[in-house]
C-alpha cells in the first residue's frame, strides 16, 4: 500500500523550518489527580494559525515546483486546513483558492480571508466542496488536499516528532481523527520511535467518516452533520490512497464522543486548564472526561485546534445548551 514513511517526516521538518512553532506540552494536574496517571496536554492550538494544519500545508507548498507556484493552489477545507494553506501560500507569494461548504463557521471563513486566500462556497458538505476544487484542478490549478496527500501527512507527522522529544517515555497518544492526515503522520512518527506506544483515535459521534470506513473495512459514505467538532467533518474520499490504510494499520483503539462530551471538554479546557479550544481540538479531552478512555502511565492528549467563534465559546463555557444548526454561524 502507498504509505508515508519516517524519513519523509524528517525531511518535512527540514522543509518547514521557521514556518511553524514547536508548541508547548504541559502536565494537567487536574486530570492527573482524577485518573491516577500522568496526563499531558500537547498545546498545538498555540500554533501560528491556531491548529496543526499549518504543518502539512507548509510542507506541501515547500515542495511545489516553480511552474506549480505560477498556476496557483486550490484546497478543500472545513476551516483549519484552509487557513494553514492560505498562510503558507501567502508567505510564498502564491495564489490560493479554498473551496468550502456552507457548514463551515463564519469565524473560520474570516480567518482564511485574512490570510489573503479566495473562498469558494459550494454545497452543504465537504464532498460537494471537493467537486468544486476538482474542477479548478482540471482548469490547471494544483490541488493540495487536507489529508490524503503524502507531503501533508509528512508535515503533520512533525507534530509526533515534537511530542516524542518532549516526552520520550509516553505510553499513550490520544489524537483527533477525521480524514486521517494528522493520525497517519503522528502515528508513523511515534510508532517508529516506540512501537509499543498505544495510539487512540477520537472522533465525534455525528458523522465520524473514518471510523465508519474502518468498521466497514472499505469506503462508505457518511452524512456530514452539524457538530461542535466541525473541523472533523467530511468524508475520507472514495479514492482514498494513503490515510485509510495507514489508519487501519497504525491505530490501536477508537473512541466516539457525543456533543455533550465535547461541550464539557471545551468547558474543562477553559475553567481547569486555562485553554481555549474549538470542538475538534477538544475531543481527546472529551474521551478522558467522559470515561470512555482509560489512560495508562503517561498519556498525551493532542489539543489541536483553537479556532472557535468566541461568542459560541462564551455560551458553552457559561453552561448554555447550544443548538448545532445555530452554532455553525
């Protein structure tokens, strides 16, 4: 099967250099006391664009030829990939178009526009947005997808390198799982360093496409639904080349969390950890707070995104019940 190997992740780290930050890792005393294990938070939401996506986007852009730079880049995004790709293209002086569905929250649209990219809204699902991007690719632009791309996966894998260097004795890594780009890269890096590290993938219950495909053992269509974890939405692609098989091979355990679990994790992150997380960036916390994850020894929770609309965040941390259809804008 086509895979991204450890050497490509090392190369990606060299490529992205000063484009990214090595984000902090901290011990959660609150969660450690509750569980009797050492629980660490990898604060990747402190990344320059508010999520890990800048890593993969920067590596893919760094690998473009001069001709590809001239014709410009198109991407499909639920928000964070678009922002990372827009930043990477702006720094390289390349035209960038991001195709998105109307489920993407307004604050994420605004963040992408602020980076200088053009936005094309198409339909009510990631799959429909992908069709629009494919059309632009046919017209000559270079497609950099959000996850199923070797250079994107390798770039995301640099996060695994950071984590291992900060905590080489870790026993469990709890990672948000959507299309599998982050998971494929991080798990490749960590398993190379120590094959015994237990890899846990966490998705939301509403529209967990990769999980559904893994359970079926093949690609299946999954309806994309409004969720607090909006950045985890969308399918894995009918012609998925890399991430489906890599996730199948590398992930040891899967957990699905409810919208209530996600809201509680956002609240916990704010009131107990002093961190502002979006829904997709809080699902690892949700797994442990809900009791669905049984941690062991030294566990790292990947907090991977902080691009939440602050009015929505205020309502959640204040304890309000949030209507998902209303919350998406």
